[in-house]
C-alpha cells in the first residue's frame, strides 16, 4: 500500500530525517537581506503559542456564529434573536472540526497574522489593546478567530489556493507578493505532521543557500529560518541546535515540496460541505488518527484509496490538512464508489482512527476505530467495516429517499440509534431507547433523511428469517 498523497498524485510522502548531521538550526539574522514583508515578530506575531486541545487559557473554538461567518446563513437551520442555530449536520461538522484542531491551530495563526500584517483584516475590529498584535493576550474572541481561519483549509476557495511550490518558485512568489503588499501562508510536512508558518523575509546565506525567515506560531517572539537550496530544490527546517535531535525536523525535496496558500481567499465565505442545495454532491472524507508515539511523533500507518476491488478512483482530489495528527483529507466526485484500506501500523501503540464523510446535507462519522499493529481494515462507501473481519458494517443507500442501513456481518451486533431533525421552527430528537439487535445476515434500516420531524419513525430489522420493527420515541 502507498500513502494517500501518493495515490492522489500530490506531494508524496512526508520528508524523512535523512542525514541528521547536516540539519542544524540557523541564526535567522545571518546572511544578507534580500527582501522583507515588513512583518515584525514583536509587533505582528502573537505573544501566545499555538494550542491544540481546549484549556483554561484557550476555552473557545468554533461556535455557531463563527461557522456562520465562514459558511454564511446556509449553515443555520434558523436564526433566533440574531443568533445562528446550526443545522444538525452543521453542528456535527463544528464538533468534528474542533476535534480536528486538537492537533494544533497553526494554519489559523499563520493566516490571521498574515491578514493583520497586510491590512486585509481590520485590527481595530478584532484587537482589544491597540494596533500591535503582540500586545493582545489570548482571548475567547481571538481563539474563535484563529479557529475560523484554521478551518478554511478544508474547503474552497482556500483549499483551491493551496499549491505545491518548488524552492525557486517559492522564493520568487514571496518576493513578488511582498512587493505588492500581499503575502502567503507557508505549509510544510515532516515526521511530526504538517505545520503552517508565516514567511517574513529572505536572506542570502551564500553557497547557493537562501534563508526564509519565518514567524513560527509554536515559538512566539522569536524569528526562525527555513534553509533552502533553489538549485537542488531541497530545504529543511528545524529549531534544534543539536543536529541529532529530529523531534522538530522538516526535510523537503521535489517529492516533499513546500506549499504556498494565498491569503485573500481565507477571508471569503467558503463552500459548505454539509449544506443542502449547494449544488455539490461530492463526498469530502476526513481520516485522522488521535494516537501518537511517546516521543510526540505521529504513528505512521499506511492508507490506500482505491475503487472497490482495486484500481484508481476517477476524479479523486487530495486536500492538504495541516496539523500534527496523521490526517488525510480528500474529495470524491458524486456517484463514485471508493474503498479506504488502512494497515501496517508499526509495533508499539495502536492507531485510534476517526473517519468522517461529509455530503450535501448529511454527515456520517465513524469514531474510535482501533487498529492494532499488523492489522488491516477497509472502509467502503457505501459500506463501512467497523472492525476487520467481524461484527458490523454501515451502508448508506439513496433510492429516492436516504436510508441508513446497518448489516450484521460475521457475528450478531446491536446498537442504539438516535435521530435528530432540525428545521426552521424547532428540534426533535428520537431514539430507540435501547439496543437494536442485528442478527447475522440481517439489516437494520431507518429512513432518517426523509423524516419530517413529526410523523412516527421506526427502525426495521429484516433478513435471514427476521422481520421486526423498533419504534423510536422522543429522547429526553
């Protein structure tokens, strides 16, 4: 199997540490200044560092109002007293994205700092203390704004503005952007995952090397440097003074290029992957691993995306997602079947995988898939294997109405089903109230998508001599 990035024809696998003796952190004041954006670390960077999971200092992530500002009113089921009440799918998307950024909000930091520095976002509207970003401490308002911009990377127009760039092109594009008062977000990949930083200056280091001075949101208040070689099309970035320390090392090559993301697109209203009537019936798929090795690096299992039974998936598109989890994000055209195979977890900790499928007006989530070293499991749309070779699969069928079906495979299974209907007037939640038994070779189905929120809703288990109906009742 190959990494999904290879299969989708994008940037290839992550850079490896290679000969660590050659990778040493470089003083960002060395060399001769070639060009600068005018960005000053102690003025335009944030004084607090990038965070992952919520904490006492960072309490806020995405909220309904932030989701509305990003996707527009279509993400709201209704607006009450000026406040957005998210659709059920919008609420699920908000929760999933907040969980995704537990791996870090670096993209949001890099975008927001760049927008403030280039005056593409009004600092007076968002900063409490004055014109200098560095003077503003962490706050609920800034946390929400950083979370908003972290989330722009998963959908157009920002995802469409993310492009791999050779070293030579990167240097040229940065210098040209700064000359016109614009800038880029710079994203890189390495063994510890993906990272987004803010490029602020170029310095000639001699011997064909150029230093890209950056604001790294993991290190507030100090400049850092990416060392690049345009002729060889290679680069590296580390903050380690000990060259044997690979814990914060990114190594680039033509197979692992830097990516540049233009800033202006991040401020626009974005395409909503779960809003009905958007006209896009493609499926956006996020696969992420919540586990990490004891040294903080990600667990490097392999993931393959193919047509059912093997072969290429026509029209599949890889979308980079920048955090320090093993994450893959890709989009599959409408009506195209595909299969995800995950395996080759190395000896050590197990992978803890979540999979989310986002569609036009629906979202399916499969969380907590434990993948042990040496194990392999497959996920098929429209059939999802919960565990390799056992228990249960999940199927989504569309034939006039949407029917969510669960099939017993291998051994009997059971689960509790909950359905929420949210419209412009009210919410209504129903549940089976207890487990629904699914014998082997039978299927449990519920016409959730066609439910109007008022009529009775039932779960039917049928097949292999079984035909039973479970009434759903109001949830407390």
